[in-house]
C-alpha cells in the first residue's frame, strides 16, 4: 500500500470478507488512499470504473476469496474494452487449501482470462527485506501495466494464510526499526508513467493519400481524453488543414466544444437516411479517430461504399468491425496533429476547390437538418423520450459530468444531442455496450467530482439498484433523469416486438414504485410532469447528494414516434 501511495493511487474500493483482512486493514490505514467500502462486489467494481473513467488514474478494487472476485468480471470486461485503468486485488486461499473442498475456495488463477493487460499471483507472504523488495517491484510493474501501452486491467491474485488479523512479531518490529523506508521508496518520487509514441514522421503513404484525395471526411467516435480542449483543438487543426467535415459521436467531447470546430456535423445520422444525399456524400478518403460512432446508419453507409479509411488510435486493437479498407496508424490524434504541423507539407491547392465544395455540402445540410429537428422538438409538448436528449444541452448549466446509459438513452443522444459550448464531460460504458453497472459507474464518476447527470431507462437503473448501497459513503451530487417506460424500450424498435412472447421475455416490464424505492434508500425524488418543470428543477441546488427525477413515457408510443419522425426528418 505504501508503494501504491508513492505511485499515485488515490482510491480503493473494498468489499467485506475474511480472507482479504490483511489487504483491507492495510488500505484502511494508508493515510493517502481514500477507501470506500461497498457490499456488492459487482457494484463496487463498476463504482471504481466510474472513478477511473473520470480521473484517468488507476483505482484499486479489493475482495475476498471465492466467487467474490467472479462478480468483478462485467466491470473488468468494460474497463478493458473502454481502456480504463483498474487494479484488481483478489485475496485467495493458500495453495494447500485448493482442490480439497476447503470453504470459499475456487480456482482464481487467470480468473478473468484474456481481459487483463497483465496477471500475476503473488508469492506466499513472508516478512523479509528480500520479499519486500520483490513486492515493491511487482506492484510498480502492475501499476505501469494498468497504463501502458494502453490503459486497462491488471489482476493480482494474493494467497493469504492465517493468521489474517494483525499480530505482534519481533522479527517484523526489528526490520521496521532497521529499515530506512524513505530511502526504500525514494526512486518513486514524482513517478507517473505516460505513453508517447516516437512518431515525429508520418508514414509517407498517408501523406500521399491525403494529398491526392479530392474529398475527405473525419469520423470521430466516443473518447474521454485527459484534456478535452487539446483533443478538440487537434481534431480542429486536422479539419482546417484538410478542409474535411467532422462527424462526431454524441459521446465525443467535440459536441461540447463546438466553437473550436466550425466544421462539426452532428446530424449525420439523419442526413445519411436520405438516400440521395447519402450517395452525394461519398468521399475519396475517411480518417477515423478512435472507434466508430454508435450510429448504425453511418456504419451501413461506410460498409455499402467501402470507402478507404485510416484509423488513428495508439492502441493495438483492430478498430474496424466492418472489415473494410482500413490502415491503422498507431498514434493519437494529438500526436498526428503535432506531426502534421512539423511536416514540410506539399501544397494542397490542386484539390482545394473539390474539398471546399464537399465540406460546404455537409455544412449546408447540417444547418437544414438541425433546423428541422429544432422545429419538431419545439412543437412537441408530450413527454416523449426522444426530446429529452435534445433539451438537456439547452437547459443544463456548464461544466457537468454526464453519464448516458446504454440501449435507447445513448441512441436518442446520438440522434438528437445538440452541439454546444458548455464544456460537459460525457461518459458511457461503451466498451461492451451493456447496461451492467450503470448506476454504480455514474456514482463513481460523481464521487468527489463535478455535479453529475445520469440519463437512464428504468431497466438499466434497476439492473444495478445495489449501487445505492454506497450512499452513506458517497460525497458528490448525482441527479438521475429516469425515463420510466416500464420495460426495455430498445426491443420495441426491433422485429421481435411483433411476436407474442415479446412482453414477457424481451420487454420484461417491472412495475416498481420509484418514489417508494427512493424513500427506502433516503434519496430525494421528484416526478416530472412537463418540460417546464424539468428545466426549472434540474439545475436547482439540493442538500441531498442523490436525487431521482422520474419522467414516465409510453414505450410503444416512443417507438412509433421515433419511426415516424426519423423518416419525416430525413425527408426521404
């Protein structure tokens, strides 16, 4: 724990158990590490995920032996897929208690398979200077592997023998008295690894392709960079240099720094639903920054036209699920912009006219489609789910953290979330795209952070309702905008909605009274009856750290509204 303190660990989320007693006590007594006890390991892991998503610093999670660690798996998958640093410490029984039906013992070696960046099982604990040096260096390596070369999960399995509670041992006291622990940790002073590729020169073929292209497009997926403004400025530099329009996912920081990017397009999903426009919008070249956006319409368009793509991302993963004509450049957009700025660039004037025409075509349609959406939403007085994503950028004050749940919440945001300059930080568990841990992750983001908004459906919230158990240790402000349509609204948009088994096995409606549920957890509750009330209350200061604003909608009516209006707004 002392090593982790020197490395920069700020938070540890601990679930109760006997075998993990030494770890729990060591963390609890580490003065520089905040320790947060959470009963449910699944919720604990997602809470830690939220902390790490916001801070970009590894967060430790600690549990006892047996199936406790198995409950971490959904969050570990999400952390690995979303490149979020987590340090997983699972206590285990010593080797002599394995494979003999000892209680609370399972095979914990490589428990999480291929998902961690790194896995190790510690040697049996013994107190000597040689073992302390071994432990210190293993912990340093584990910390680095949570961050390098790409952030992710490190799992340390820790066999612990009895006695588990603290004991007085003369040998321990002797080593403590004789050791200069300031010197022991001195090489860690100011230690915090970062990753920088040596990419001062861009591949020649990339430069040749962008010079020869008559039209091009920048597509930006979800990303939560350390510096949103640097990220947005780097994308803007590339767009300005090449005269490329930017299609940015609703989870990208670009939609919340719109003034930095005058070539930003937010309505591309609707534009590409118009078949004539979609054909006119084909380009010679695509630059994809990070993963592809959520939009299925955009993915279908890319797949149909099989446009050549350069994928810009430092990770080693294949970021093309369409298996198209892609070449991966393993560097960040910030590195690419810096490298392009340092290049002796060939003149681009020969294709300036075509590039500018293509850019203006997108910008013109962005104005037209934005106005269509605004007119439709302003005339919609009924509480429909589609309007919530449109109205939030307007009514929220600046500098909030916003967590958007998966399923329909994030899809409505992709369709209707407007460009703004409010400097919001957007989060979503889009690594594995599940509803696992929605509440707990948002609580982790809000804990000791900015005021946070969670936009979620009823099933996503109920699936993680144990997250509310952290309430007594939670320090922050979380407002939950709950769209209660009594079931899984996303399934109403699929063909399965026509089958007789639909309601029981797919929609799985739950008749929960959220007012009473809030009372049982000591959480503030408000039932929203109209848009004016939502705008009035959402930024109002409250003494309670967690509150629920419930908006009830009709699931089938929402699905019908979406189908009718997407077709009408596309004008196809």
